[in-house]
């Protein structure tokens, strides 16, 4: 079984082959990987690179970003983003609140934490004289993600991120269902088998439930890629199950009828959708079929 040091050494060796093209100084890649290992911890990196050792398609948006970057140094973007994360850790290596940010980053909050560290680092680099920037710990009493200290004032800064994170603020269950279907569709498209995904929750559908379901779906899709099916993942009141879709799978319990959708078999399912892909020759055919 490969070990963590061997996996990291292989990545460093591959990245160094592109070091000159990226304009990185000698030893910078090695120092950055050592910093990541020190800050993130060997156990976490072993989980990402050794325990979950299945291959990841390069364009798989559902894969954990750090795992995707560190499993391949053949792509310039992967090398650059690993160096970028290390630079943020380097900027706040001696900040006592960095540990809580790292723990948040490990808890399925990678991109939001990455963004907070990016903004804090840029603010710190812009400081002059007695100005300072320090991270705020991830506790209920904290105001803002980080604080800018200037003579005579402390300025808390709260980061908000444009993009998919806005979905958490959407109140409409219908909009959340549509977004969830789209995210699952994107995730299963790269998997070479038909899947049946079952989501049950005793909680109402809101932004928190949506995020919980997405976390569980990602884990289930990782199992599917590793051919570990059926898979079941639970988070509080929410459960996500994935299995191969066969003729024996549970059928969608609804059908279209005049006036709307009707329940066919009397189950307690509240929503169901069937995702299908049909091969086409060109965009004109897509338009015609639509």
C-alpha cells in the first residue's frame, strides 16, 4: 500500500518538472508541501490521498479540490492552486486562529474557507506601518471572518462569495429541488453506470438541508466511482442512498395525469425525477429534440 510520503514525493517530482515554466524558485515546491503537511496534518492528507485512493477525473467538480490537485501535478492549475493554498497558510502560520480555519476547511467547507484566507492574505499584504490583519476563530462570538487593525480602530471583515454559495439563501423549496437535481445530474454524468439516488430527510428543505444533502451525495458518488455500491450516508435527519439502477430498483412512484402529477403506488416519496442522456449529432438536433 502506498504511503503518504511516497505520494507527496511523487507529486513534488512531477511538479518540479514544470517549475521553470511556472517561474518558481528552487526548493519552493518542497517547502510548500512540507507546510501543507504540517498545517493540515498527516492523518487528513492520508485520508485524502491514500485511504480514498480511487482515480478522479480531471473535470470532476464533485471531487475534493485538494485531493484532485495533489493526485496530479501534470496540470499547471493544480500546481498553482496547491502553491496558493500554501501561501495563505504561510501568511498566517503563527496566527492562533488558523487552526480553527483549517478545521473548518476540513469539514466540507473548503471553498468558503479558501476564499476567506485569500481575502485575509490580500488585506495583510496591503498593510503598511502599524496596520495588521488577524484571523477570527470559528466560534459563535466572532464578528467577521478576519479583522483589520488600524491605529485607533478594529475593522471586522465578513466575506461573502458569489456563485453557487448563493443557493443557500434561496428560500423556495422548488428552486432548491431544481438546483439539487442539476447538481446530481452533473455529478453522475461522469460515472459509467445508471444510478438510483434516494434522499430522505425529516427536516424541511432549506439551505442547510440542501448543503447536507450535497455533502452526502458527494460521498455516495465517490463510493460509486470506487464501485462500492450500494452506499448509504447519514447526516442527522438526512439520509442519502445510492445503488445501481436495474430493473429491480424501486420505480418512481408518480406519473403525469391531466391536472398535474399523481401518486401511483402510495409511497411517502415527495419528489422524484428521472435523469436521462440521449446521444445527438449536433446542437441543431439538441434544439429540435428540446
